[in-house]
C-alpha cells in the first residue's frame, strides 16, 4: 500500500455526485458499492483512490487511517 495514496484519500474531496465535497475516506460503503454495480469505479486516479477506500472499509481497516487523518489535519 502506497503511503501517499493513504494520505490522499484522507485529504482529497469527492469532485462530483451525491457526496461532492466529502473527503474520500468518509464516503459510505453503499456509495462505493453503487459505483461497482453501475459500471465500476471511475477511470484514472480517482477510481484507484475510491477502490482503495472501498478495500479499506470492506476489510475493516479504517483505524489504519486515524494517524494519517491527524497528520493531514495538522498539515504534516
């Protein structure tokens, strides 16, 4: 797992859709599953970021993001 990707998903906001403006790591699993049911994740970097969030949430690893969120909030 690339640490920079983890940092990005704790800082980048969803650029469109129902959850526009929401930090990617805060998107609900149901929204990520909606993408999978409706043609898959978006192409490119956003799709990779959303897939990463989905895998983290699916496997119960959200606690992994706690220190990363703190460093993002503190500007580190």
